């Protein structure tokens, strides 16, 4: 019991100290009043994710059309040592299916060859987002 009181007694001032000085030193108000010199780097994360299938040439082209100056992408090495553009290291059944429309299971890309990955379609599936969930609800 005595130890709890001592720890609590010491921790409270420490927490107050960290909160007070941490918020003052990390405050963004000092940078808000300064003009921006130079240009702003606009990044297309996985291309134009949400407008086109992510990490595809159409997504990167769309991002450039929207004025992005940097394209951010992730790469993965396949089983046969081919470098591919893909965000995760696993196949995603939410966005990917076989070309014939059948479902897939999540599989490590490191265990699949490029030829096997080319049998997947990761752009045709429609994912429910907040706007089309409302459309879906209105139809049902």
C-alpha cells in the first residue's frame, strides 16, 4: 500500500510535466503562421486509390491527372523472384478473385509465382465503401 502511494505521488507530477511541456514543444501553431516556401509534394498513395484499382497503371495515371507529383507504391518479391507492385504480402480475398470469378483464400505472395498471380483479378470486385453502402441500403 505504501509503495502505491509513493508511485502515485511521483507519477502525477511527471504526467503533468510531460503533458504541459510536450504539448508546448509539439505545438503546430508556430508553423501555421509561417509562409510555405517552395512547392508542396502531392503524393498519390497507391496511385489514385478509390478511383481506380490501387497499385495499377490506371491508378497511377489517374493520380498524375489529379496533379500528384509523387507516386507511392509498395513492392513484393514473388516465389520465382519477380518484383511486383502490391501493398500487402498476402492476396486479399476482399478485392481479389480468380479470373473466372471464384473466390480465393489469403495466400502469401512469397509462396506464389508471377504466373499464378496473373491468374487473379484484383480490380473487378466492387468494395462497399460508405457512399455505395448507402446506395446498397436504399435499393434493399
